[in-house]
């Protein structure tokens, strides 16, 4: 495969995917509405096709003009979009859909592609735009991938867990990086052993390409860090990248309640562990970036940005009340 069409491609996962494809000698066309700055505007080997991915005619025209070998769909959020795309790109060498670890319906450790049940998706959920139905819609997209492969389409699904890394506009990890950078004492809910599997964005990008090149049509592939860390270990990696020392202060539900907080008020906290089995992807020859290297790159880009994750901030004054309660125990 030599040519790729990336639906999306200028923000987070798509931006890193374009870079990965260029590093592996693909000619890349980005398909989007042009609403965001294009970091590849002056990059050799990258062209831009303006269009709305919800407009099937625009996708069909892009297919005719670009004639891609591989299509990577970064912004398919509804099942009908996946079904339409697998029809439009039915003759490409690979159509790769970005699903999500949230597609899994059962809480079990680890979640495996061919064993763990997916979420159901009603007709109402399939057309909804809220975050409450995100996993349901991604799961139905996965079923559309399997159905397309049964028709002979080279369609694949990649399921990332929580993605982090440079240019992460969600700012989830930016909150914690800012806390470690700004304060000596950082409040962490629970006992610090909370586990929410994360995936470094460059590894998600390489996974998409590897699946297109080496995967089996109709199959789904989990992607996440091969070594999983607790929330405490994540903060220690951040501190190491910042070359600073911190005191991690654990707060239980009672101490948090004294400041009208709960564990769920802290981003990237999850009561029940979320862990994806990544062996299926690794068996294709994929591997993840060492955690210290991934965090160093993430922190470096964070410091150069204006992101601070403030939308997730419970308020330092509120945290100080928690610290005051803990200091009296």
C-alpha cells in the first residue's frame, strides 16, 4: 500500500497517524472540513481534500479522485457513517475504523476482543450525539465492520483505551501534569492503585497502520500501553519527566466528602479497573513506546502549550480543605 486517505487527520490521533504514515513512505490525503489548523499544510507528501464526512457524495468523490489504497476513519461516531464508508470504500486494500475500549459491555479484567461482550445499541442510541451513548455507537460500528468483512470488504477495527500524548485537546492528562508542575502535594482519590488503561497516541497511530497492513478483515484489535500503571505510578512518571518531587496524598471518600468532593470528581479516576488485552495486536508485530519516553514527550509538548485541564479542576482551595482534614488525622 502506498496511498492513504485519512478522514480527520489534523487534531490528535489523526495528526499522529499522518506523521506515522509519512514515516512509512505513504502519500497521504487528509479529508475534513478544514475547520481546524492544518499542521501539514506545507508538508511534502500530504494533500488536503475538503469535505464533510457525513456527506456520502463527498466521500465518494474523494474515493474517485484520490484512489487510496488504505482509508483510516478517525471521525466515524455513528453506525450509519461506518456502514456508508464500508460501502463507499468497499474496494480498498484496507478500511480501518477507530472504535473504542468503551465499546465493551462487560466489566471484566482484561477485556478481550473475541470474548468480552460488546454494548448493545438501540435505534435511538445509534443516532444520539451524547456522551452517554458513545460506547454503544462504537460497538455498533464494530458490528458494521464485521458485517462488511462478511461481504468481502477489507474492513478492520482498532479499539483504543484512554488516549494520551502531545496535542491532546481533551486535556485530561493536562490536569494532572499541571498539578504536579504547580504543587508539591497532589491529592489523589482512593489508595492510588486505581487502574484505567491508557494508550500513547503515537502507539495508536502505529497500530492503525499495522492493522491495515497485517490485520485480518472483520477483526477488532485492542490498543493500549503494554505496561499498565496505576494513577500513582502515572504521577510519578509525570514528576520524573518534570524533574521534580511530589508528595502524593491519598484521600478516601470520607475525607473528600468533607470538601463536597467524591472520587469521580477527579479525571482519569475509575472505581473498577479498565484493562484491555493487547496480545492480539502485538502478535501482528506491533509494540508500545516505553512509558518514560511517552510521558517525557507528552510533558514536553504540554509545557509548550496553553492547556491546563482547568475544566476538570475541582479547585485548589477545595483540595486544601481535603489536605487540612488529612493533616489532622
